């Protein structure tokens, strides 16, 4: 797998961003995700790979986003220590971490360890319970959006999947804008999974929701590498 693991986002919400390796995603059943192929059980190799990536951080934006193929809780302890050292050395003021919703009651462990401002992002993908859990197999159940926003201030949505509807997407976007401080909308790109993109739905979304690009708290990823990290299996 050829992967870019470091990038500097200089436009909207400037920050450095790294894609780190981790141990296998504890959930690992999402039908649309093939980034879990980047996971490994070779912990020492993970640690060394991540150290090489973290060495590129300069602290230029004072913000650092950490992405891995799963949740931040699946990063080795040594990698968390290495991140903390970089945060302290480079004067990072805000950290962004990703976490599956199942870890929602453990977020304070990360906050207490780093002792800097942390923004937690979770991939809900859609607020339609049936589509999220029966089609995408997210394993995420909650009563209402407020329940999610109490734990996570940043939300990830996914649009453009066969079986989704315009109504589902419209409701998802409105809920995300109403209840979350930051929103990331991922336009689905065909990968090695059996889940497929709906090109007509994507064209509709691009026409109807292009305005999201002008909103300072919303990121729209038209391709899964738009953050400047990631790659393809070779």
C-alpha cells in the first residue's frame, strides 16, 4: 500500500495532519471501509513507522490532526507518548483525534493524557439508523443527535452510496449543521469493498450542497485523499 502520511492544510482551518498506523480496528465491520488494511499487529513496526511520520511535524499551524485506520485508542501507547512529546516540543495547542462511537465513555483518558485542547471526531456517516447499521454496519446506536454531540463536537458524514436517498442526505446535512461544531462530509469513492457509489446522487449533492465549501466549519472531501493523506493499494 502506497500511502501519503503527512500534509499541511493551509486553507480552511489550517492544521498539520498525519495518517498513522495502528493495531486492528476493534470494530472492523464497516462494509464500506478498506482502510483497515493499513492496520497491523506488528506493534514495533507500527511505532517506528509512526515516529518517522511524526518527525515531519513542525508546529507551524499550532493545530495537529491525527488520523488512523480506526480509533485513537488503537494507537500503541508508545505512539501516544511520541505524539505527546511532539505536542510539547512544537507548541501544538489543539489536537484532533478520531474515535468510534463505542469509545465515547473513554474520551477523558485522552484529554487527561495530553492536557491540551482536543476535538474528537466520530464517523456517524448517516443519522438514518437503518442505513447506518444494516447497510454500512457501523454498530452505532443512539437516541438522538444531542446524545452524540455531548461527546463529539465534530461529526463525519458519508454521501453518495447506492441505496442512500436525497431525503436521507438532506436530513443528515441539516442535523449536522444544527448540532455539531465541525462537520466533515465524505463523498464516497469506490474502493475494494462491495459498497458502490451512486454517481447520479453525487452529481445532485454537488449541485445542491456546493455552498458547504464556503462554510468555515465544514470540510467536504470530494475524494478520500483531499486532506492530502491516504492512498491506494498497489
